[in-house]
C-alpha cells in the first residue's frame, strides 16, 4: 500500500484503529475489571491474574497444556501480556511503530492460536490466525499513514536512526 490521498486507503486505517481499540480496551478491562470480559473482583488491581483463566483453566485436556499452564499467572507472563495489549493498542490507534506492533501482535496472536488448539469451530483456522496475518500486513505496509501519525512518526530522528521503530 502506497501513501496516497486516495480514499480507498481509509479502510486500512479504520481496520488498524479498530484492532488497536480492541487491544487497548482488553488491557484496560483486565487491569480495572470494568465488568465486560473481566469482573471487578478478577481485575489486576484487585489481585487477579489476567492470564490464569485462558492459560491454566482453559488448557485442561488440551495438547499444549504442558507448555501453557506453567506460564499462567507468572509475573512475567502477566506483565508481557498486559503491557503488550496496551502498547500494541496505542501504537495501532496512533499509527506509529507499525513494525514492532505488527510483529508483536502477530506473535501474541500465534501464541493464543496455539493455546486454543484443538479448535472447536474449524479444524485449522480461527480468529487468532486471521488476526496474526493482519498484523503481518500491518508490519509490512504503510498502514500507519492512513488516518494516523505514521508519516510524522517515520520522519522523527530517533525512528530514522532505528528503522525497527517504523
């Protein structure tokens, strides 16, 4: 995708912002327990563990339980998960750091895909796998330029000196 004033590029920007909001909201809800996916008593600020349900309880009888259950609730897993959701969400909403956000989001989605195996609705494809490829597209395109700060971001000296930050 080339940066143009063409209105046909705006859906890519909207897709980026929507996924960004999905990630940012998930982090806020898990931290504060706003009652959507996370009840108040299970919020991080109330001592809850954001990864416990999915990585421990959700792994019973699954083939990769040996890998994911020991990670559940560990301070490093908790930090990486919540920080990742928050940082990826902010980057996507603003359209900055698309390479780092894209690869980080793809890795997170791949791990969540593995933790979801075996799939219940389709033998191979689920939303985690689809979103993983969307993140890879984000990492390799100028999607941050569409309804975002990507062009401004890429002209900052620190980003020019460290292309991984693009």
